[in-house]
C-alpha cells in the first residue's frame, strides 16, 4: 500500500479530481495549504502599496492506494495538474504500513 501526496495549484483541483474519478479512485483527502518552492512567492500591489506574498496558496491531495494503482494515478495527476509553468506542484509517494477501516475493522488493502 502507498500514500500518494500531491501539492497542486488550487484552480487545478477539480480537473485532477475528475481525472482520478474517471480511473476509479473512490476517495481522497483535500487540504488547503500554503507554501513555496522555487517560485519563492511574488509581489503584489494593493491600494498603491507593494507587498510580498511569501507563501502561495496550494491544495494538498492525499490518496491511499494499492501498489498496483500507483503508476496510473501518478500519470493521471501529472497530466491533469500540468500547466507548464513554475509552481505546478509535486507528487510524493510514501509506504503505508497499515490501514484500518474504522466501521468494519477491515485491514490493509481491504480497508482501502
């Protein structure tokens, strides 16, 4: 089992969600986050005053999947989140040790 954690631009969330639903992904957790990478923020003008925005709004998606699904899901996310501009995001893949479905007590792959 793996946990796929993805950081993307907020306006790409619905496109990524739909693409994942099309390949049968049944659940995910979405978190609104802020951060920066190579973009390092940007400057904005508000009422004539310039100020720096150091942390940019992003969306974090967590998906727990069977090992066999990882490559397809990563490919779908890459395609759906792509804009070709800096800040498109990152995908991280972690090993999951155990999963438990609280309602039924199912374990590991059955719990996903």
